[in-house]
C-alpha cells in the first residue's frame, strides 16, 4: 500500500510540475514576438566585407537610416496635376500621423533621419520619394513588444493612396519589405500552431482508434512546447540568442513533431508491455527502459545536427541551432517524464480498444517468451508488416538493390536544384505591396536606384577609385561622393564614401556579378586593403558565398556527429555506416524530386542558398531517427533470437509505430506551408516528402534488406557477430526454413 501511495504521489508531483510549466511557458510563447529580430542584420554573415562596410558607412550619416521608397506611377506620361500632387506629398510626409500601440497618435516626422526629396523618372511616368527612417527608432520595441515600423509603413501607404491623383502608389524598399515580413509573421504563429496540432490530432485518432490517448500525447507535446518557448524567451530577452519569426515557426514544428514521435514510440511499447502484465506501472517501467536509449539517441542526433549550425557564419543559421536544440531537449524531457506519468494511470486511456493480457507474467523485453510464440503473437497484431518482413527476408539483396536504384534515379534532378538565391521580392508567396513597389521602381528607374554600391575608400584615392568603378560594366555613371547636404564631401577617419548606381536590379544575378567585378577592380589597386565594398547587393553576394562555405563545413560535421552517436548506441561500425549512407541517399532523392517539383510544377523562381543546408540538417538528423528506432529494436531482438530473425522481428514490431511517427512529422512540417514565405514553403515540402520517403522506403526496404543481406556482419565488431542458437544453421537455409514457416518471421499464421 505504501509503495502504491508513493508511486501515486510521484505521478501527481510530476504532472503538477508540468501543469505549472505549461501555465508559465504558455504565456511566454505569446510574448515571443516581442523578442524577435526580423531585420536584415539578423541574417547577415558575420565578419563579411559588406558588414564591415556597413559599420563604417554608418559613421557618415547622422543616423543609421532604413529607407522606405514611396513610388508613384501612371500608365502613361503623368499629367502636371499628378506630378504636382506627388511632389507636394513629399512635404506632407513628416506630418503623416499613425496610431501607436498605446493608442496615442504620432507622426512620421518624429522618425525621419533626413529630408524627403522627390525624384522624377526619365520617362515622366513616375516619382520616387526616398523616406529615410531612423533605424534605431523604428525598430525599437514598444511596451507591447512591437516595433512601430509596420504602423509607419501602413500610414505612408494610406496617405500615398489619397495623393496618387489617379495613378498608383506603393511603399517598397528595405522598410517596406521589413514591414511586410513582420506582417507575414504577426498573428500567423497561432494559425501555424493550430494547423499543426489539428493535423497531429487527426492522425493520432486514426492511429490509436482511441479517444483519450491521442489527447494525452498531444497535451504532452504542448507542454514540451511551453517549456521550450519559456527557455527561448528567457534567452532571447537576455540577448543570448537571436530569435526571428522564421526560427520561431521552425521551433513550433520541431517540438510538436519530435514530442509526438517520441510519444508514439513510448505508447506503442507500453501497449505491447500491457499484453504481458496486469500492472500498468510495471508496463510503463519496462516500456520506459526499452525506449530510453533509442529516444535519447534520436534526440541526441537531432541536437548534435542542429548545434552544428553554430559553425555557420550566417546569423540566421547559427541562431537556429541553439533554438532548435532547446526545442528537441524539451521534447525529450517531456516525453520521458510527463507522458509516462499520465500513461501509468492505467489502460483505460486505450478505450474502446484496451490491450488485454496475452502472456501473463512475461517481460516482453527479457526473453521470457518462446520465440515462435512471440512471432505468431506479433503477426496477429501486424499482418501487413509481417508480409513486408517475409518479402525482405526471402529476397534481401534484390529488395535493397532495386530500392537503391530507384532512389538513385530520384537523385537525377539534383543538379537542377536552383539554390543560388532569389530576389528580395521573391521572398513572399502571393502579393505584397513592397513587391509591387519594387516592380514599379525597376520599370521606371535604373535597376539599382535606391540600393547603391557603397564603397569606403581613402580620401586621397577617391578620384582614382571612382574612375575605375565607373569603367566597370553594369555601373551607371560615375560614383557620387557622399557629403553633407549642400556641402563638401564628408570625411571620416581619412575615408570617404562613394555611391555607385547599378544598371540592373539590385537583387538580380547581373547586379551581383557587377559587385564582384567592382571588388576585383578596387582590391587590385594596391591600396593596402583599405577599400571596402558594401551595400544591399554586396550583402547578398556575401550571404551566398557564406552559404556555400557553410555547406562544405557543416554537412561533414553533421555526418560525423550522427555517425559517432549511432556507433555508441548500436555498438557497431558497419550498421551506423549503412544507416548514414542510406540517409544521405534518401536526402539526395528528396532534393532531386523537390527540384523537379519546384521548377516544373510550382514554378518557383529559385531557392535561398540556406534551403539545402536546412533540409540536410532536418532530413539527416530527423530521418535517421526511424532507422535508430528500427535498428535499436533489431539489436535488442538479436540478443534473443539472433541477428537474422532479429531484423525481421524488429521490422514487424516497429513498422506501424515508425510509419505513424513519420506521417506525423511530415504533416507537422507540411504545416509550415501556411506561412506565405517562399523559404519556409520549400523547407516544408522537402522535409515532408523526405521524411515520408525515409519512413516508407528507406527504413522499410533499404535498411532491412541490407541488414538481412549482411547478416551478422552488420553488427561488426559487436559480440552480436557470434552465432546464437536460433541462427546456427547456414544463413541461406535458416532463411528458407523461416520463410517456410507461415510465410516468414512475423507473417500471418
């Protein structure tokens, strides 16, 4: 009685602590937007030339400016009245009012970093107003945890619409783009979470065919998210990590997907253990012991893969590493503490299909049951997977070779995957005013207007460098020396700032090529490395170059860390090499198919250079999980019945739960598609397709086929290589004998 009372007290304490965590963490999740950083600086490569140029360029202005481009245009040559209205609007910009978060009215003039000057287009059809906003002021967080930038941009758009005089008006530029990004993420996190949870709940109801158990698994996942959100909020608020809207969305998906996967594995083993004992606490204790190692290895591989992102020189990549690792850690802790405490309350939660005791007094994982009887019992519950195991067991080499050839064929589209970057305006799926404004700007002005190439150069060499830049193809006119309004050139620490206009759009491939040529020219002028070339286009060039470097550094690091974890878990060298090779092949297949879909079905303009890296991190770290679940169970079974039958028994036992887990994870990542951001939509498709491919093909056919074909050698140099009584016959005869018994190990009787 005392033991039962003590166990009950512990369960109540664990559940009570998690309820408290959910209460506090839930509030912090609602406040995450207040500690987000979505400006361009959060994505730039650290230490790149464009970043150093921006730091020096900031000294030439009275305030670091964030320009908003108000573009007025007409389908034909603008009338005198339109031109007059557009020009007069420049004088009214400072008085444009907007309502702040406190309800008080403010004016745009309080946030300006310079005068607003109208610039007419050569075709007479447009007028451009460059509204320089004070970067520090417009991005500072208010008491409500929001910046005033979206409100200012909305006010400018509304005021411009009343002054377009029959033409059209848009607000574009860095400020317009940033405001649209904030709007894209604001309020969408709740929708993303609801979609993900709704999809997971439906899948769990179908998997369990029970009413209460899916709610328990889902509530455990939500509590894990509350813990992760709380920790991320504290770290972001303290400035220890940088949280963006993109990272927050991925955090939600990672936690819900991983926690649900771990919950599926634990509850499946718990249900299995309930067939061997009447006592729910004993069953959950055995299930917990059996699942601890594979779940820990799974969480470890994902955390290790995510932390490898810290090696990135891109802020957007390196910041996601610790954020995602915190999420996976929270999922691991919650799945092995809160969920077991809830499950230990009894088998009632499986209603209306409560598991019955079939082998009373037997420890499922301890080998107390006859192998043949166990195989028959498993077959009654897993007929489909028994048939799959029988097919793989009869023709292992044929199965894995054909599967590998099919996956290699899918890799054929890999060279066509376009990941050299996209235009800034391509970041949105669907329309955005900043996108329309950029299109109007490019139609009526030189492509690089508003986003010049910024060159920091010693004053003594300004004329020589300016002349050299003017001769670079793709530069329009001679660079302008930045100076005080109406005054001479401004000199800071012996340097001046040159601004050169690009002929092509600042985010086009042609503009990037021009910037590379400018750098080549000025760096070859023997000025002791004192010249810095920056600007928006240079930032994009440095981002692409850094992404290429990250691929070369981070991918091998992830593979090595995953390989070492697998070796520690499986105590083998061959099996981990097989799993890593299979996962890499699966990744290549997913990326190859995605290239064909993106290019020919969705007609995407390309992809950010970080897309392949993020896809690799998620698919390799998450995809190898299912092979971990399979092979860790295979090792456990091999200790009982030998390596050959161990693979088949593991495939039968884990087939259903691993497939369910893969579907859940694919569905949660697919939920990222609700965000109207190209980057996230591409990640959603690649990871969702890749996880399903890994679950249904790699883990079901490729890995078991190779393992069956290698036999005991797959566990080398582990002691599992020693013959065990069930496998003393030659492999071929053993397999034929097993196959002849009711169609193979685990086949239906």
